[in-house]
């Protein structure tokens, strides 16, 4: 349920990236919103098992390949690697706060751009290894969009937390119980 | 019997390995046959494309409305009393201009359609360059689904756009002429030199280059580049202008950088050439060597 909901949100973000951003007055680069979904999943090790994170990363990348017209498997592979990278990052560093989240989004975007170019060169050797000049700007835009998108995803994830759903508690109820004073 | 924590770890490792194998399988398949789409791909595209198309239309409307709003705000600042009247007139003017521009665009498209001797279909562009690392656009046909196939040329009144790379129902992905995987046979009318136009690898902008142009046929900056008529493209269709000439001292060829005539960032409607261009009349060239026997002489 949670994976499907996350995939749907990720797909909507991909479509937003593929259409709305492209018709913006300045047509240069767009933030990689789909990658932010993968980043969120990887950065939430307590909520997402590594296997689930890998599967959602693979599926979102595969969807991005279909939506963007890129050779199938390029983004699937890269997003899968990024999900595991974010997972590894989260196990060593607590990514909390706007600055750290934006930094993580920046690094993830740069790394994914590098990986895309390398994988692309393997699939279509005629494309070469170039095209990274705009990657820092793309990463900067992704960093700007990172904190609000990650916050939105965490809100959605909180509402669909299986532990809370299992016992019939909504997010609001759970928070009231959790933040209350200890019983007298 | 393994402890549950251990079993969980093995399960996760199996899932991750399976995910990697799936991604590698997809990559291998893409490298072997880039045009192939599985039934699952087609199913997903059939679900996603209408949504993508609607979002594109919504984005255009929002952009248009936002532009009008900005105009109105400026008018209000100038004169509150004249705001309503001025705003209405400006909105009407914008609407009329937009309508006129659209009309001109359609007229040019119609003109091109009449000029091309082969059968064509009109398609709308619903997405372009979703990933900056692949020069691909997506089009949706209003009618004629099933008539298009891989390799069919895509053109506009401004010039060459590219070729169809993948087809799924009424939606197709175009490999733009600025993608390094694209190859289009072109000619320089001034020198008569011929070459292959390819996208420049590693370029962030929309640039392409001509390969295999012989050194003897000296090209210079500003030279026009048109299609040769080979490879399905109508003859003499504008491609772009030479923007940079690099001389290859060792080899026989010149490296020519080309600025395309088509503004890929603002593509909205295109023509798909669905039938191959008829072969040139060999006798016609004997009588009129400089006039093409078919194609788009008017656009030269």
C-alpha cells in the first residue's frame, strides 16, 4: 500500500518534471523530482527496508525511462543505486534540517548525473561521456526543491505508516499519544 | 533453522540482487534493440500518456493565464481608473496575437504539408527533453494511429526535427536531430558537399555537427545546410546553418558545427512523414540540373 502510494506520488512528480517544468519561461534544466522520492526512501531507514527501497528505486527509474524516452534501464539502474546510496548515507549521517536535506539532494543529483552519463555511454557508445556542464545547476535546483518535497513525502509516509495503520491510529492520534506527558 | 534476523537479511539481499539483475537485463535489452517496447511498457505508456498530455495542456494554460495576470498588475500600477478597460483590451490583444500566431503556425504547417509530396500526419508535442542527458521529445497523434513506425522523419516548417525512435499507440518518442544517436544525410547547397548530421555528444545546448564532409569542399560559417533527400526526409528541407568550422589537418574531413533552424525548446506541432519520398526523376536533372524534381524548393 505504502510502496504503491509512494510510486504514484513519484510518478506524479516525474510527470510534473516532464511537463510543467518544461514549459517554464527559462528552458535550461529541471530539478530531478523523481530522484527526490528515491532519496527520501533511502533516507528513511526506519520506515523502509533496503529491499523495498531498492524495488521502489528500480520501479521509479523504469517509469522515468518510459516517461522521458531514455533507453530503458538507464534511470532504473541509476535510481536503484541512488536508493542504496541514500540508505548508506542515512546509516552514517542523520540527515535532518533544511541545510542537510538540501545538501543531500545536491550531492545525490550530481552523483546521479554522473552515473547517468556513464551508463548512457555503455548503452549508446556514440553519445560519449559529455553533457555534465549543466549538472551543477540541475543539482542546485534539485537542492532548492529537495527540502519541501522531502517534507511532503514524509507527511504522506506518516499517514500511511503500516505500524499505525495496523492498530487503527491516524497520524494525529499517534502524535498526541507520543508527545503527551507520561501517565500519572 | 536460521534466526529470523538472519533470514530477513538474506531476503533483503536476494531482493536487491534481483533488482540489480532486472536493471542490467533492461540495459542489455536497450543496447540490443532500443526501439523495443514490451506489453508492460505499452500498458504503462497507455496509462501515463493521457495524464502527461493533460498536464502539458494545463501547464500551457497556467503559463498563459500567469502572463495575462502579470500584464494586468502592471496596468493597475499605472492607472487604477483605466485598469479594467486597459486590462480587457490587453487581454483581448494578447488573445488575438496568440490566435494570430497560432493561425500563422498552422498555415505554415499546412503549407509544408502541401509542399511535401509524401503523406504526412500532424502530431502535438507533449514533452521534450525530460532528461537533459537524452535529446528526446514525445509526440501524440491526433489521428493515424498505427501508421507510424520507427525511423519515420519528423519535420516542421522551420526544418528537420528528427526521427521516430519508439512507438506506443498514438504516442511516439522522437530522437531529435541534436541527439548523438541521430544520423541524417545532409547537403550544403553552396558547395554541393554532402555529409552526415549528428548531434554533438556532450553538448548541453541544441547543437549538431556534420561528419564526412570532404576537405576539398570548403564550407564556411553561415552556410546553409539542407536535407539531401536520402533516408526518408524530403529533399531541400532546411536543417540549420554552419556556426563553426574546424579543419582536420590529419584526415580528409572537416568538422562543421551546425546551429539548427528549429527551436527545439518551443516545439508544439510537427509533421510525421509516413510515406517514403519518391525517387528523383533521373531525366529531370539532365534538363534542369539546379531545380529539385520534388521536395521543398520553395523553402530553400
